[in-house]
C-alpha cells in the first residue's frame, strides 16, 4: 500500500499541474528534485564530434556490423535474470566502435553481468587487429560463467579474461594490467563507490585513453561522482534509449 501511495501521489500531482498550468517544465523539474534528482549536475565541455575525431584518424575501414554479428540480447540472459540489466543496444554499439577505433591494447569492463557489452567490446577489439585484450570483472561467478559462454559462442573466447571480485578489492586491482586504454564502468552506480572507482582506475588510463560510465543520467550516485571529479577531465554525456545515459571522461 505504501508503494502505491508513493507512486500515485506524484502522478496525481503531475496531472493536476498539466490540467491547470500551461507551462509545466519548472514543475516537473521541482518534482524530480524532490526525489533527489538533478538535471543540472552533468555537463559537457567538448563538442561531440571533436571529442571522437582523434579516434578515427588513420582508420579507413568501417567498424563491424554489430547487429548482424551479435545474437539478440534476449539470448544472452539466463532464465530468471532481468534482461534490462544489459546495456541498451546503442551503448553496446558505441562501446564496440570505441574498441575498434581506439585500437586499444587493454580494455577493462567493470561489471559485465552476462556479457552483452563484453561481446561488443571484444568484437570491436578483435576487428581492430590491435592484438589487445578484454578483462571482464564481476563479483558473481555465475555472471562471469554466462559472460564466458556468450563470448565463446560468438567466437571471442580467446580475446577476454574473466576476473572474479569487486572492482575495488586489492586482489582485483592487482590482477588487472597496470595500464589501460579503455575502461567501461557499470557496477553498483552508488556513491561513494563510483567516485572511488574513478579515482582508482582513471590514473591507470593511458594518455589518449577513455573512461566510460553507464547510467550517468539515471543513477544519482554516478552523476554525483562525475560532478565531484569533473575538474580532472574533459567530459561528454549523451542520453540513451532508456534514458540511462553514458558519460565519457578523458583526462586533461
């Protein structure tokens, strides 16, 4: 019953606002802020194409056709697991393109769930012919097993190394390469854990490398972490189809 009250109240408030006011955007923003959300704490200081232009220099061939080469997302998730834990399709394609254009030696994925984004990263990495490797980190063995199985059925098992544990555990950090070209963070989304993950891993990103965070619009912990550390990076944030958002950080 408390759940119903918690959800019906805001809907009635929004309906009342829409019926009796012509301009409701400030009211919607106020309602969001009442729930602890802020639409002013993320920003970008670089024009999007200028951000990614350096990645495409010297690359003539187009990236892989991820949609044709990767099986549908619903085939990744075992029965009983929520499919929405996978990154949105646009996020998978974007990560694969980054791995292709960046031609990285080392890619680290923190929080792989069942490998939807891992397969995109591995396929882009393989197509780049850089000889690089993907490290998939997750705290659950069953998720790592599913990720490994999904990579293998796409012919990508030889590209990736699974790492069991939490991203901030010393044993996990020690198991990963000292220098990283591309980091994809999709773990707890909480604060201060996300902030601490950025602080721990960003210094290990090579010059010219990128740090990518998922759910940087929908998750307040991710937004707050980026906001607090924004002075260290050039940042680009864009919305995704489920409004979760992605932010790319590049060290200044």
